[in-house]
């Protein structure tokens, strides 16, 4: 269907890679705007968008110019050095989000792991240890992320997962009331579930989380990896609610295609 050359590439891919993705037998030569181009010049409308990464499309001139300008200076430094572009991005995120501090990561799943660590540290001297998440969610593929997800296709074969995680039915306020208690450390949610089918948190559920948080004093962690950075018409998906998370994780469109994520935290953490 796609010609001889892509199938040869598909055979080579199968030979050298761990088989974690079911590849489409289509080789991509370049991208431009919302389109991808095969080596023979055939154009395809890209409905993946880099799995929610390429918010500005392919080959955006400002993105390319910024990457080229920085690459000519340096590509990587350790965090022992001050880096003005890094500080500028942190300033922008703090200014527009209203949060207090930023920690940068290489990916969304790393940001999730970092958020878990921040929550654990915060709860270590408060007698709080249990993290509650919801069915149908997707938080990443590392062990902490998998521990907050219920879908067998991601979890099966990787047990035992981390302890003190509890997964309850999405948008079931009654079940949440039964689950939350004095030992609840954090509630983690996508306010708009991405891979789960574009399912928003119900207003009732959002209000219940807020009510229970005031009563039991747990942290609210918002996973905005897919719904953040403007994809819902607001900077974050939780902006459509009265919710005020303590920790927010972002990635994907934040880097415009480069490996970049971030954890945002308020003064409580």
C-alpha cells in the first residue's frame, strides 16, 4: 500500500527495536504545519499531532529559530550552572499560572514521578501516605504512573506496583467520599481525561474534591500533560472549574517537540 521502501524500514525496525509500539507502515520524511510528507512527496494530514505534543504543528519558524539559536550556544549544561533561557521559561510559567515554583523534567511521566515525590515528602511528617487516583486515566508508563492507573494493557506484567495507591471510579463522588480519610495524602486527576476519551471531571466531582480537601487537608495534583498549555481554551484544563491544585504537571506542547516537562507547585509544597 505504501510502497517497498517503508516496508523495508518496518522490517528493520522490527529487527532492532523492543516491540512496544505497533508501527504504521508509513515512513515520514518531513513535517510542515499540520501535514506530514512521505519520501515520495505524498502529503498526509497528521491527526496524531505528535500525541498531543505538536501544538504549533511541524516546522514552525519561531520554534526552529529558537532551537537553532540555542544549539549554536550549547545544547546541554548541568543544573549546577545558571541558564537564562531556563529562568525565562520558569518566570513565564509562574507569571501565567499563579504558582510559586517550577521544576523542569524531560517528560510528562517524569513530572508525574516528581509530583509523587513532592507529595510524599510533604506528607512524611503529617501521617499521610495514600494517593487516590481514578479509573480510565493515563499518567505515563513509569512505575509510579502505572500505580495510579487501572488499565490492564499498561499494568499487566509489571506487578508488584507501588504501595499506598488507591484507584476509584472516575466521577463517582460517593465513592470518593468513602475513600478519603485522615491518611489521604493526595488526589490525582486529569480534569479532562485525554487518552481515556476526552472525559471531563464533572462539576459535582470537582466540588466534592474541594470540599473533602478542606476537611482532610490532602494535596490536589492536576495532570495537565495532555490538556494543559491552552488545549482547552484556558492555560490549564482545571481553569474551567473552581479547583485550585497544589501541584500541576505539564509536558508535551510545553517543549514544542523537544523533551520537556515541568512540575508547578504552590506555596504549600
